[in-house]
């Protein structure tokens, strides 16, 4: 209680209060002791003197008492009263206790102010009476009180003087050095002191001062270290920015050209090859983003978004991106998503995809045989959303128990040989943990050496819409009986579950030979399957051999064949356009969202989809033809990519090799929008944009402003702000997708496009 009362007081006031009260208490206690002893001594002396006086009175009154001579006794009493004015009453008794005479000063005597004295009248040791005298001691008590007051005043004065002396000494020897030390610490805290502290005081305080000086030296070294770290961080950021630019520039060319190639006339084999090349390029881009994200994580500048996305498509897309790597090791890659999960969730799809790709990539990397399975399950429904558990389960090498605690640390591997054998630095798991924790989830791992691992994380995400099972049940497939040829039990169980959601009756066999026997038995019973789903790689016979066996028997003409294969194990004879008996093809890993459509297409007579262009889309394309865009880019490949994308979208475009050439073209021609690279020779994009904005201010029609969208390979924190501060209107990081480029242009030219599309819409209405 007292500690709480005094805790906010300055030390000096606390010392003054404590020392002053202590010395004053000691002084007053000493004064009380002196007063008590003086009072007792006074009272003892007074009694002795008074008793002697009464004794003398009794001696002189002996004869009068014996003779009972009252006049003589009255005279003796009068003499006593005259000599001592403090006498209040006198009584003289004979030996029979009879009053011989008495005298009182007043009718009322306060017994508290008086003292009684009695003495026997003796003769040869025999008592012949006694004398009682009452003395008023009020005057003596007043003298004692005055004396005690002087003692108290002397004690208080001496205590105050001693307290001041002691407080002064303590202030000089303790408080002042402590205040100096405190002020020096405040200066060190504010980085305003470079001088050493000199303390002249007790040894302990001098040691404390020396410790403060040592602390100052440590802080100075730390300041220098922080400055060095700042420089190192700045150098690292510059390195990452340069690396990002140098890597993203060719990546933009690779992915851009693949995007353009995908839009040309390709047969199914070529389409799959372009698809896997695009997926690999995006995986490389993801790796680049991982490195940049780790830098942002260290700096605490990682941002998260909250948007709606299709969870099933995201998980299946991650699996497809790793399918080539998995199939190259003969691994089965499966996506097992619980059917009662709703198809639309709200969160950060980019970060979730990044975590899944990291964990699935690790699982494939450390697994030599068996399978890698991605499971998504509901843990519980909460008020803020659905708590989902994502598990990546493999049959790989496993992790020792003593290494489980460090697998999520930066640059950590299970042992020193891991990097040499499998590659990688362990950065992906560290980023994954930061991302999951940043999204409000938790992440962990269960593993056993030689039996595989399970990396899991839990996230609470708001979900809406119908469930995945309900969505699959809406797909109508005209087939009734399906035969599934699959040797791997995990893959067979997953496919059976997906077929059951489509209300298809399924018979599962393990190999091609067993399937041929089952089909012949079914033919005899008149219960042949409508569809046969078979693995392209069977242990007893290749998939194309099985297809030829079915084709060779006319009794099986009504059966549609649907092979299942990874994109990297495609067989020419198993493509629909190569073999008339092949009705469709399923690409592994299985996709619930596409399975029903593929099987329904396989049962239809026409396998080719007819693409019908929407009239409103055609009107927009016609409007695009009137838009002129200037691409300011120094890299020839990126020029081809940008021009190719713009031409494919439908825009008219010109190109300039640098900022100065771009400004010259703007002066000589009319353009609706500029796509501006940032790093170029002669005149970079920032300077060119600032010059363009200045020219717009100097023109008579100063209100017009040409939209400028930055196309840059820089993706570090602050690059977007740098573009906007230079006068650019928007920012698009390389490599970019065709749809993203179109969205940016349409957004900034929406008014112009509306004007161009209005006549087309009027003409369409009149024709209708």
C-alpha cells in the first residue's frame, strides 16, 4: 500500500520525507524520555521535601497534640500556611483518630490537582496521632509542562537541523549522481550523447556509472551496426530490384510469346505442350516472387487481400502446375477436396496458392515412390467463416523428430545433405509459415522417417454458394454404366467418389487383361459399360494396346474410351483426333469441375465445340480497332509481346524504342493511351512521363490528359508509388497476362470506348 502511494514521488522527496520523519521521531522519542525522567525526579524531590516538612510539623506539634492544646495547633497551622501558599488543607488527629483541629483553603478541593502527605506523631516509637496535609501541585505541573515544551522544541529543532544535514549529504552523495546517471541514460536513449559520464560518489554508484558508460559504448556500436545493416539492406533491396527487373524482362517475353502461341491454330498435342510450358514459366515466376516476398516479409511490408475465388479451381490448378514434376518421378498426384465445402470462398488466393505450391513442391521433391495427396476438409463452422484444414500428405523420406521444430525456419533443412541431394534452401517453408500466420491461421507438420510426412495448415475463410457435390450433381451425363481401370488404390478411390457424385454406376478393375475379361462377361449378359476410363500406363499392357484390343472387337463398338494421363505421358494413339474410338481424354490430376463435362462430351456424337461470338463482344472488338496505343519499350522481345497481345485483343499499336522517341511520336501522331516502360536508354519512362505532363500543361487545351500505364519489371515496394509520382496513371508489372492488359486499357479508355460502341449498338437495335 505504502509502496503504491510513494511510487510516483521523486527520490529526493522520498528521502526527505523518510529521513525527516525518522529523525523527528527519534528526537521526539528522546524528548519524551527526558521529560518522563525529569517529571519523575521532580515528583520524587517534591515528595521528599514535603514529607520532611510534615515530619518537622509533627515534631513541633508533639506537646500540643499530647495536651490537646488546640490554640497552639491552630497557630502552628497558620505558620505553615503562611510559609507555603500551596497548602490546601491540614488535619491533625489524636491517637483515637479524633480531629483535634483542621484548616481548609476552600470548600472544594480538586483531588486531581492535589497530593496528600501524612505523618504519625511519635514518642519513643509510639504513635499519639498523625497529621494529614494536602498540597496543590498545579503550579509545579505547569512548570513541568513548560519544561517539557522546551525539551520538545529543542528536540524538534535539533532533529530538523540533523535532517537537513543528512538529506543534504544524501542528496549530494546519492541523489545527484543518480540524477546524472538518469539524464545520461535519457540522452543515450535519444541518441544525443557521445560523452562519457563521470560520477563522484560511493563505489556502487561509480560502478553503476561505469556500467552506463559501457552501455553507451554498446549502443554506439549498435548504432554503427544498424547503419551498416541499413546500408546492407539498401544494397540488398537494390540487388533484388535489379534481379527482379533482369529476370522479369525475359520472363515477360517467354510467357507473352506462349500466350500468343496459345491463340494460334494448334493440335491437341501442341496445346498441351504450350500449356505445360506456360505452367513451368509461371512456376519460375512464382519462385522469383517468393524471393521478393521473403524480402518483404523481413521488412514487414507484406500485404494481404480479401476477394472471392473458387477454392477447388485454385487447389486443382496448383496440382496441375506440379503434375509434370510428379509424373517425371512416377508419382500419383491427387486432389481430394471434401464435397460439402462451398465452391466460393473469400480470402487471398495469391498467398494461398503460393503456400500450396510450396508445400506440394516440397512433397514431390522429397518423395521417390507412391503418391502425393492434397486434402481439404472442414474442421468446424464458425461465425466468421468455415475453419478449413489443408493437408499435403506424401509417402516420401520423412523428417526426423529432432528436426521437426526447425523445418519452418529460414534456410533450414532436415540435415546438411538435403540441399546437396534434393536442392533448395528451405526458404519456401519459412515464407509459408509467415503467410499462413499473416492470414490468421496456423501451420504444422507430422512426419515419420521412412513413412512420409503430412504438412498441414488451418485457415478460417468465409464460404458461400452451393457445395462442390451439389455443383457436380448439376452436371448431367448420359452414360449409366462406367468401368474404371486403375491399379493405384488411392487414385481409384478418388475417381469412384467423383463418379458417384455424377450418379454413375462404376465397376473398378486393376488391369487391362482383367478389364477385357469383365467386358466380355458383361457383353454376354447384355450389360456392357457405356464408358471405359483407363489409365494410359497399365502394368500389364500399355493404354494404346488396350484401346486397340477394344477396337478390334466389333462387339465393343458401342463403348466409348476415355484415357486418363498426365500431360507429360501423352500417347498419340490416345488422342481423339488420332483414334476414332477415343471419345475424350482426362488429364491428371482429376478435376471435379471438368469431369462431368468431359464425360458428357464423350457420350455425344459431335466432339467439337462450336464457339459462338457474342454480338456485344463483337461490338467491343470493332471499337477496339479505332483505339491507337503507343508502346514505349526498348527490349525487342517485349515489343513483340506487347504488339502481339494488343493486336490479338484488337487494338492498333505503334512502338517507340525509348522515351524521347515516344515523345516525338506523340507530337506527330494521335494516340489514345501510352504503355510506358520505366528503364530505357536516352530517356527513361519516368523522365518521359514528366516531360509529357509538362507539355500537356503548356498546350492550349491543358485540360486533356493522355493515360500512361507503366509496364515495368520492377516489383519491389515503392515502385508503384514512384510511377504514380512521376505522373503515370497506373502500373502493370511484367510479366503480365493478356486479360490484365485489356482490363487496364478498357478502364482508362472506358469513356472513349463507350462513344465508339454507341453507333454500333444503335445499328444493332435497328437491325433487330
